[in-house]
């Protein structure tokens, strides 16, 4: 069965070729630590390079073949977002990264599609780059973080961006800046910053867009939430109750938040068959798409057979999740 | 009472006759009301009325409200409300909005004793309708243990309500080990309930600090107890987490994956975290029958107790009727949730 993965990260050659050659790339450099591991350094940011994140595109395709994944929708390694940088630096890095992603997609058009990364700290610049990425480069939309330097998306400054995305027909794929979640300060132990923090950040993104009126202001906006939408489908009942009981929850929202569940797409990255079943039952099988988080250690190891092996899903649901929904949503060519 | 599996629970009485025991019901101490009437602060907390006459609590600079008028009920008023709602027993705990980790220990101890004495007065006046959970001066663990021992041993309370964190410390902090050991030995319930959530720090709008933040706090408390090894070290500790444990059952798969791939997730836990789900109890406040069904499927019907969050607007008006009316629960499951599980927890000396 065909399979298309919306949640697959990418290490752009334009970045890593420069770093491996010992060159500076927009203020970024690479060093080896005492154990010989490659560490990327940019200001306060330090990121140890994982082996599979160093693979080239040919090696990546071999791994996709082994897993039975036909298409990766490429999104950059999130530590390259750069929202904290001066806007002009992030504009430059985003353009180079997006050109690189588009080049890889053009080279292997039957194996890849791509998402842009955007300088979200400068909304007009983000709009310009999104239009270029979609209109000129042929990317499918953009991956953006759950907030921009602490600013949630219900803030009015972001509305022109969402209107531009809607007009461009771009899909927005929401995914945290790795290692930065709301839980990190609270409990830095046990990897909870990732395992609880990422789903929690995604839940707040859903709520910011819905309670903030963005989904009403942009009725054709296409949004996909990574990590199964976090705790959205499970926690929606309490959000509805809050809407019912509290006037401040209704300031920008004419209907209960559960009415907006089907305005979103959700990847399948739940790490639990019962949770995935619950997600499908809540939002509909036509709203759930394959997402693996390749090549992170928190990925689904054998994503296609994981879905195929689920006794609680019908064949039609498996087909919808593995490829049908994304082929339609991204307007990908049928092989 | 022994700890029987769900299918072996005694007495085949139908759920319609099962007494309903609400483990999640709050009170505001009269000391606060007296102080508010006289325009004074009570243990650092003040109570303000807005232009529309609604009451707001201000604790440690945080303003919350508006408060429901019923918060000021007498025990008799409360019991009339319970009768109307179909609740047989409430296990009363102080409103967690009054928790203030910045109080000096001696002030916190006096406040806790005053509140716990008042709750105990109520339970003695209405022993078949009201049970109580203490509040503890948690910034001083030795003082908290002393007050827990007094509350359970002298006052006859069933345990204590505690926050989902203590200041900046999570519940996996080794400083709390003696408290867990004492609670375990006393057979005391520890009911984890947030006072203030981390989500308020990100967004103050739309009540999300409560609707997303409180379940997140509940989950973080459960995760600290699980990953920190607290449940393993204290197999008889009676832990109850508010608001259904938050998204614990839905999110446990990702926590298992984190345990599998990251050494830092295994520092306190030699088995996947999902195995500890049966080491704790949660209340039923999920605001969704499908979510409650998922919770029961994941944790077991013998791990879920009735809760209302009385008298707040984010609470269930008629929790027992909500459970009894569900089509997705069996009659046995309803009995367990309505009261069998809570009765087992409330039995003195009983283990989980």
C-alpha cells in the first residue's frame, strides 16, 4: 500500500556542507566534543548531531524503502527555525534552506514533497517567503513552531500571515522548536519536556487558533497538527465546558471549540493504537495522516507496518491515513 | 477491606442503589470569610468584590474567580445541595486556590490547623455525609508530616489534598520521601490537585490556564510520581489525581516511548511508565463520556472515583447522575466509580 509521511525532518546540505567544511554558516559552526560527536553551535544553541540526521538523500531513500514509505514531506530540523535571530539573518537562512528543500524535491519528485521554514519573527517577511516557497519553489506550505518567541498565534500581528497562507492554499504544519517546550523549566527530568511538553504545546496551538478566532477569520486555512494534535481530542470536553461556563472563553469564538476539530488535520504520531483509535473516533479518519518524526529517536520505528498491523482500524481507515488523505490534501501526483 | 479485582467486587446490588461518594469537593474556610467581612487579609489571602458584587480571591498576587456563591455554604446548605445532586457523601478539601507556598512555616502551620479543625468539625457533625481531606504546610516537610498525623490520627480525616507541585519542586524531589512514607503508613489518601497552572504563564486568555492547564498539572504530578519511582517505593500509598489525571491515559504511549529511547527517562524507573497506571486513582472529571470510557479502558474501572469539583463552574453539577446515565459503562463499572472504589480508599488502614 502507498504511504506518505507528513512528519519527516530534513538536514539541508546547504547548511551541513558548509559546517562540515569548517565554514561558518550565518553565525553557525560545528565542533567535535570530547567524545568525537559533531556539535552544531549558534549563540546559546548547541545541538549534537545524531547519526541518521547526517545521512545524505540517497541513504535516506534507502531507509524509506526499508520502512515501506514512498514519500517524505520534508521539513527542516526544527533547531534551524531561527525565530530568535535578527530577522535579516533568519530571512537569509530560511531562503537558503527552502531553496535546498525545493532542489531535493525536484531531484526526486516521486519521493519527496516539501514544507518551507519561515522568518516568523517578521510577519511581512514570513508572508513574502511563504509566497515564494509555494508560488516559485512549489513547496506545499510551511512548518512553523507553536509560538514565536513566546507570542501565541491569537495575537493580531499574525492574522495577515494566516490570511496569506489561506490565499496561497498553503498547508501549515505546526511543530515545536525541539527542546523548548513549556514543561522544560518545570520538570527537566525524565524527558518529560518532550513526552508531555510537545503534546501540551500543540494543544495550546489548537486553542490559540480556535479560541482566538483565527479559524473563523480564515475559513479555508489548512492546518495540520503534529504529534496527533497533542491532547486536543482527549481534552476537548473540558475546553467545551470552559467555553460554556466562562465569558472570557467566548470573546472571539461563536461556537464551542469542539466544532472546530474537523477544521484540522492530525498526524498519527500517538505511540498508542488505542490513542490513535480515539483520535480517529473524535475527528474522523479523513482528518488523520501518517506522521513518523523521522529520524528522531521519538519516531515510529516501522510506521507502515505499525498502521497496517492495527486490529482496531478498518482497511479503509488504514488507506486514508497512510496515503489517501495526504495525496488529496497536498495534491500529490498519483504514481 | 482487601484489594479485589473489579470482577470479584462483592454485593451484586445495581448501580442505582450504590451510594455516591464524591472525592473532589471543595470548601472555603470560615477564617477567610470572617476576614473578608472585616476587610482583612487571612493568612496573606484577600477576598475582593467587583462592581457586580462577584467575589475574587487574591493569593500571592494571583487573582482568581469569580467565586460561585455556593462556596460560602454552611454544611447544612452543602448537604441540601448534595441531596439535590444525588451525592451521598462528599470528601471535602480546602479550595486549592488558597494554597500559598510563600507563607512562613509558622503561619502555614496555623492556617492548616485552623482549616483542618473546621473540616473535622463538619465531619463530626455529619459523619454519614461528609468526610474530609486535610491541607498541609508543605514547604516544611516535617511540619506537613506532623499535621498529617494529627489530621488523620486525631481529627479522623481521610488524608490530605496536595498541590501538583510545591513551589518550584516537583513530587519526585527526594525531600518528600518522608511524607510519602508517613502517608503510606497512616493509610492516608493524597489527593493531587493544582492551585495554579503553568499554562497561565504562556497565555492568560480564554480560561485556557484552567481548561488546558489544570489537566496538564495533574499529568505532571502523576508523571513525577511515576518517573521518580515514588509509586514503586510506596506500593501502599493511596494516590488520587484530580481531573481524571489529565491526559495521562491518552499520553502514556509517548511517555513509554520516551522511557524506551532516553536514558534520562529511566533514572528512577526500571519498567515502562504505563505499568504504574494501576498504582494510582483518578477522578472522573473528564467532561466527555468517550474520554471517561478511554480512561476506564486504560486504567481499569477499579481505579476511577467519583468527583465533582463542587461548587465551581468547571465542576459537574450532578456527577452521580452523569455516571449512572452513561451507555458506554457496564453496571459493575458504574458501581465501582460511584462509590466502591472510594469506600475502599476511605477505609482506614486499607491499602490501594
